[in-house]
């Protein structure tokens, strides 16, 4: 996966493919990096953890060095994680060195740059410095002479040639190594999650058993302070093939990321929009998120070489992607995964991750499949079943799973043809806020209706939330110059003609008269309890697949629904009952404060989300337009 936006994705994709295809100099974890593996229930004096002799995860000092220089160069921007006291320590220790050459060089390089340049730069620097556990010994000539460096554009090589010596000097001048050693226990905050996840499903054993590969060493390399968009690794180290992943979990993606840790450690690197605080604190779910990420990247390692040999065949299946583009043209413009046939690379990797996670938490795997469908992969449920089928056949016949990619592609062509693909899409992709806001990019108009039926302070709070929603959506559409008009209206001023548009309702039915009028046609509605408070109730006649993210570390995801909906916030999308070609998105809570939780309603990949302190319910339903 690549941290860039739409039209610029090709450069970064080629870079990653070059990284995948070429050898790397050096071996992470050597040259003095501590390698003792303590028990995972106590902070160790190390930032490298050997899950098995062939599986290693680490937070290398070289990546932290780069993260600190990045922070000094640009401040607390989109790519800097929320680390609290650690950031203050960085300021105290390194603040006096803001005018060191490494900081100035990077600041000049990134000046006025958008997420594409920053994300691309982070991936490039991460790749070339992570093999140097001693930041004071970064060998610039060795880096620039690697085959991968030779494939870089001239301006990237020139940047590295200037920046890397300065980075090495910065480490020496600031005594970075002492700072790093003094914060090893801090880095364990993340490393313990990585280690705990990998111990649940060690990749070497799983990949040998189910993918049919052996003799592989697995390496997972992650920064702590600065975001590097997650990507897969294929390298050669002294004749041994190394597979794994680098970077961080991408937040705005088809994973159910609703945890405190994911909120702290990832940001919106597509649009740089603020994130809502709809999360729970569950380390068990954090581990599942991490496993999903790494097994997705390992899926790339398995299948990418095979798919690259079948580009002509994949090109003949591009009608799959066109079905997504027809429905969500804005998503497929700013997210480069939808360019050409890249989505098939993603669906093979997603299906592999789903298959792997089904061995740890089947409910989580099913939730992930629903979210992947919502992202546009309408065939992913079918491909997941194909993955299970051909893994078993591969084991029976004693072949690697990747050899069955042609058979999987053939069955996918039978699942959806160019003649019926739109219908198959409609029958499999749930209605979501993501689809609703994409539709508004087509109609070029979005009407936000706020309620005025409450008391004075409540009305003011609801209007303020609607104004923040309008501001964020304006930034969302403005990033790619879509030009969607956003109209803000009080419920008392709305006409029947207005209700035919793509609509966002803000406020519960006590406050918002339009919500009161329409909620009987929604799958969820607010009702009044005997004590006079509000609660959510399920409407009859809706087929909903629902899941609850719990606070139980041992059972983070369960199929089912919240039992208590008396103090909740709701984000819901549904086809517009007045004009089914358009959508209604409803932002509401049992009070005005809870309504304000979803001020950024973009990106959501469930049909609805109900947030409560006790758990989060995610629900999915389809509404095919042809039968609306």
C-alpha cells in the first residue's frame, strides 16, 4: 500500500515494486542491536523481538532518528503520531538542533509539499536507512550503490546523497543513541502489541503450512514517531529470502480500526482531516489489526510475482474496477489502488489476510470482509472462499498456493462478467457514508440539515456540529478540486425538492423534524423511554449483518448487536427514500454532545456505526438501486 493520492500513485507504486524485486544490502538486527528476547509481559531493554528464530519485529533506531528530524523539520503534521510525553522529550532534547543541516535539508525538500511528497519521502528514507542499527554509521555510498537506489529518479538520489550524511552527523552531534536507549521502554508500548500479535499466529509456521513456502525469514520493521505508510518487503539476505512488512498500519482503510492505540498511532494521510474519537481501548483488537496488516502484506509477497506475469489476463478483467469507478468515482480518483488492475493485487492480499485471521478470530475476519466489500471489493467474499478451496487443494497436491492464481482468476470471471458486473456489484456492496459522499461528488451538491427543535443551548450545539461537518466536508471535496456545493439549512427551511438531494441530517428526531419524518424508513430509529430519555430501536424488515467491537481483550469482536443503546452516538447511511439514486447520512446522538462525535463522517465503511462506552456496533446492509 502506498501513501500517495490518485494521479501520483504510479511513481510510488513503481518504487515499491522496485523494492520488492531487488536485493538489499545489510541485515537488520546486526551490528550491535540487542537481541535478547524477554517475556512479553514486561518491558524489555531492547527494541527487537524474535518471535521465533525466523520471525523478527523491531523498531530500529535509524527510523526513530529520521522521525525526530522529520518532526523538527515540519512540526506536528499529519505524519507525526500522537505520542504525548515522548514528543515533549523530543522537544526538550532535540529542540536546540532545529538548525542542523539535516533538519534544514529535509525542511527545504518538504516545503509546501502535500501528503504525496511527504509519504513518498518517508517510504524512500525508511527503506534505505532501516538496515543501519547504529545511526552514526549510515554508509551513504553503500546505500546509493544498491540496485534499488539505482532505480530511483535522479532528484530522489540527489536528495539522499545530501540528506543521509547530514542525518548521520545529526545523530552524532545530538547524542541520539543516548536518547534512544533512554526510551526503549517507551517503544515497547508498540512493540508489545506487535510481538503479542505475531505470537498468536507466527508467520513462518502459518505460511509454510498454508502457502506452501519454506526457507523464508520474516522481518517486520516499524517506526514509532513518524508514519510510514505500510508496505510489503521482499529482500535477499546472504542467500536467504526475507518477507515481511515495513511502516505503519494505514488508518483510513478496510480494517475495523476503532481503538485508542490506532487513534494515537495513525492519521488521515490522504486528506489530512481530523479523526473522530469513536474508539475503545482493547489491546486484543490492536493485535488483530496488526495481524490483518502484516498478513495482507505477506499476501502481496505470495501472489505479486504471479500476477505480474498475468497482466494481459488482468487487463481483460478491468470491468471489475470500472464497476467501482462508476459508483464511487471520487474514491477511485484520490486512492491509487483503483488505478488499472491494482485492485486485484489488493483483493488477493485481502483474501489471504482474511483467511489467516479466520484461524484466530472468525468474527473479525467476517467483519473485515464486509468492510472490504464496502471499499468496493464486491467479489472479496467469493475470493475468500476460493482461497480456502485452493489452499486445501494445494496442500493435497503438494504445491504452493500461488500456483493456483490462474484458477482463481478464472472463477472470478465466472462470478462476474462484463454483462452482469453492475448487478453483482449492487448485490454485494453495502450502503455506506463513503458511497453517499461519493455520490454527492457526482451531483455536485450536498445539503446539510440541522435541527432547531430543541432548547436554546441544544439548538446552538446542533448547529455548531452541522457547521463543523460542513467545514470538514468542504475540505474533503476541496482536496481534489471536485467543486461540490455544500448547503447548510435549518430543518424548518427545507422544501420537498431539497429532500431529493444527497442529504446529511444532524440531530436526533426530538431536535430535527426532518429526521423525525424520515426515520421510520431507516433501519434504526430513536424512541422515547419511560424515563423520558432516548434510545435506539431496530426497525423491522431490514436484513443487517452486525458486529460489536468489545472491551474484552480475549474476545474483541463478536457477531451481534449492542444490548444497551440508551446513551449512544449514531452515524448511518441509507438510500434516500425520496430519491433512491441519492443518499441520506444521519448524524445523531441521544444528546447534543454525542451527536457531535461524528463531525467527520467521511471514509466510514459500515452502513452504520453505533458508538457507546461499552462497545461499538458496526452494521452492514445492501440496498440495490434496481430494487429500490
